[in-house]
C-alpha cells in the first residue's frame, strides 16, 4: 500500500478478513497482519504488511483482505477502511 501525507504523519495499517454475512456474533474479526509507518511531508512511502502462511491461506480463501488505516498528522487522527481483492489467477 502507498501512503502519502501533506504534512508529517505516522500511523498503522491493520489487515483483517472481510466480515461474514451470516449476522452471527460468533464471527470474530482477527488482525492478520499489522505494520507501522512514518511519512515525511509531501512524500510517498510504500507500507508492507507481512502475513504468516496461515494468514495467506485465509486471505486466498476469502478472496481479499480489508485494510484499516489509522493516521495521525498535526495532532489530528484519521481512519480509513479499504478492501483489497485478489486478481483472478493470483495464488
């Protein structure tokens, strides 16, 4: 994932499986991977989240992963959620 900020910022990226549609409270959302980052003002930086083999298998089976990005810049916090899908034929 690429991160960029107009002012100096830092944050975390947390990768989770997309929520199921069964409506069951028993479905737990687990963090599969996490990465911290710092970006200088006006710069772009690649943020890499590493996954265990078990997490990779779960992501492949689910067809994608949800990324929750939290950043702090100039004392202000922001949060964004992105869903990343695997391309067809990816393994």
